């Protein structure tokens, strides 16, 4: 099943320029399905094993 994540579904943490571990993203309220959708869409980018940054943080 494909889950579509809209901007209104994305927690505020992803809208900011930030970097965090997968656990920190979960603690910020991102569900596993949201996490997969956000990484597929490029809104979260893997920086290194277990660490992801928002697209805006990577672009900075």
C-alpha cells in the first residue's frame, strides 16, 4: 500500500532545517510509513547510517 504524505501530514520538525537520528525523528512524531514516504520523496536525506537530514538542511 502506497502512503501519500502531504505537507499538512508532515510534523513541524521536517519543515525546519535539522539533522537527527532515526530515533529522534520517531520521537518527533514521524511514523515509520511517513519516514519511508519522506525519504522516498527526498524530504529526508540519509547523511550516514541512521542519521537523516531535512532537504533544506542538506541544501544549506
